[in-house]
C-alpha cells in the first residue's frame, strides 16, 4: 500500500443558491481515501452524500477547499485541470 491517498479533500464546501434561499450541502468536509480502502457514505436524505460524490467525481465544482486525485491537485479554489 502506498502512503499517498487516491482521494484527498480538504475543507470542501458546496452551496446552492444565494441569500435566504442558500442551502449548504457540504461544509468544510475533509477526507482521505487510501488505495485498497473500502468507503461507505451513510446519512439521512439531504445530508450531502450525492453532492460529495459528485464533487469527488469532478461533476460539481465546490465553492471552496482543495482536492487531490492520485496525488495531483485538481481543485484549489478553482479547477486546475
């Protein structure tokens, strides 16, 4: 097993809407996933599970934080790749 995580997210936040209609789907989420590790996401409906997976899959752009995939910085306040 390598020392580098395949997924490394630090302080990821994602919100939808603005003002009084704003919904914070993710607030300062940090997570490291290492090769060979099995990860499960659990939580009630609306807790941000799908949003987190869509951010990790580079489908949704986070509003803040940073993300490395396979050691490569792909998001740091903006998409880098």
